[in-house]
C-alpha cells in the first residue's frame, strides 16, 4: 500500500478503504491518509475487520472520478510571493513562465495535514518541482500559495513553513463554523487562476 501512496494515490486509497468498509458493514469514522501512511478511525470491536480490509483491498485498482462529475474549485491568486523570482531562477524560467505553468496545472487534493485546512495538491508540473527551502520561515501569512517537492498548497492560517511562496489568495480554506470546515477535501480538483 505504501507504494500506492507514494505514487500519488492517497485520495483513491482513502475512498477504497471507505468503500470496502461500507461493503463489509464495518463502522469507520474516518480514514486519514498521508504521503506514506494511513490511519483508520473505527470502533474497538472492528479492529480485526479493518486489518482484513487493508490486506484485501487492491490499491492498484482505479476509482473512477469522471471529469464531468467532479467540480473544479478555482482559487484566485495574486502572484506576488516572496519566492517567485527565486523559484523562476532555480527552475531556469521567467516569473511569467512559472505563473503560466502553475495556472495551467490540474491539481488534485491528495491528502490533508500539517494544519487544519492545509491540503497537499498533486499535479505540479515537473519544471516547478523544488525541494523545500533550506531555511523555513518562522511565519508564513494565511493565504500564501506555495510549492515544495511535487506539491502545491495554500496556507489556511498563519504558521511556520518551509515552502516556496508564489503568491497570495483571499480564498478562505478553513472555517470552523462551516460544514465541513475545510474547503478542500481529498479527491477534489483544484485550479489556480491569476488575478490581474
């Protein structure tokens, strides 16, 4: 299963576990998938059943997400990030090319973590893949749009962070009074749109 998660299948793995649990009539409260891990929250009496499901589920199967039935969440971005020039230089591109690549990409929420509402988005063009910053910032503003490794993300609230900042958005990603509180959920499709 870890190979599946490492290759960009976290959202599918979550859906498959939930689906298999429902078929087996096993009560699962939630499935939290990370880059290389999975946590299944369930009743104590269902532990053995969950182990069986995890052994039996074929993570090579493809869940169908028909493109015409999955809404795309658009996030408007002002590409004014502190690292935009540095990213362009490191990637051998102009800042305009960085923005064009980022806005042309079709992203999928792979998993959520780090902070409430922080979604790891896969689909970053290979030309923009960079390791995390060598020195993280003690403070990254809420709404910062960033990239690191093969992910893009938006910081939902002010926090420390080591990602490269491309821009900012006013899109609200986390609201504790909303149901669900997080705007972005695993499996959702996302596009970034440049603000003039």
